[in-house]
C-alpha cells in the first residue's frame, strides 16, 4: 500500500511540474480584482435605476440552459460578499490575504487546482439542485487557511484577537447545523462545495481522527484502572 501511495504521489508531483507553467500566478488577485470591478460597476449601474448587474451574473440554471446565458456558470464565483461597502472591502481583503498565503503553501499549480476544483464542484451542485453560491467556495479557502495557520490571529470587530482555528471550529459547527436543518438541495451544495478541502487534506483529517481515537482509548484505560 505504501509503495502504491508513493507511486501515486510521484505521479502527482510529475503532473504538477508539467502543468505548473500554465497555472495562473496570484490567482486570488485576479479573483478579488474581478469582485471589486463587479461591486463598483453594480453600484454605478444601481445609481442609474433599479437595475442590478449582480442579478445577471448570479448562477441561474434555467437561464443557462434555456436562455443560453453561459457566463453565469463562471461569473457566480466573482459575486462579492455583502452589500455594505466596508464589509465588502474587508471580506475581499481578507480572502485576498488567505489566497496569497495558500498559494505560498500550495504553490501556484496546486492552489489553482484546489480553487478551480471547488468552483467546479459548486457548479455541479448548482446543476443538480438549481442553486449554488460562492459562499462555501470562499469558506473552503478559510478552512484550508486554518489548517495551515491554526494559530494565526485576526481582530474580531477590530478589537478582540481570536485564532483562526477557533473560528474554523465555529464555522464547522454552523455548517453541521445548516446541513442538518436545511433542505436536501442546500446539503448537496454544502457537501460538494467543501469537498475540495476533504480531497486535499484527507490525510490531515485521518491523522486528527486517529489521534483522537488513540487519546480516547488511553483516557478510557486510565479511567478503568482507577
């Protein structure tokens, strides 16, 4: 099994070396730049009348299939978060920082693969359910960042310092609650949109689970011997 895994990893590395020149460098700069342009353009268009540019860029399965609005299959990933300008700027900056850090850890090719895999899975979820969003795709970036930098601190409300690992735990609880309470369409969107995290970090999850089980057995044995 180890030899088979070694061959797989070597093949993966060779593929990465071959395709690395075709990777988009500073991918999140491109993504966040597109979000900023859309946010500004939507604001300008909104001043001219009761029209929303974003409504023509969001994912809409019927519009894609029946009206051939193919661009919606891509542009939904560039929809900025939040209507408030300060919140939108903060979120775009936050995800830009996260993206830069992940590209540094992954390398450009693997980060491209991580991001576009998440986008493709979110798109598949959209065609299955009729609904999708880039929210969970962006969340997958945060979860990956929390795995690489668990002790990185952010200022909650610009005051309270909190480590991202605790934020990730809270997000995981919220996701679990949403998965239980939401209809099946949203469950599929959640599962598929976050599947890229599982695919890329399954070894880390396996290690955490195995360590937790081993520690639990040790604690139980100590309690039993008391």
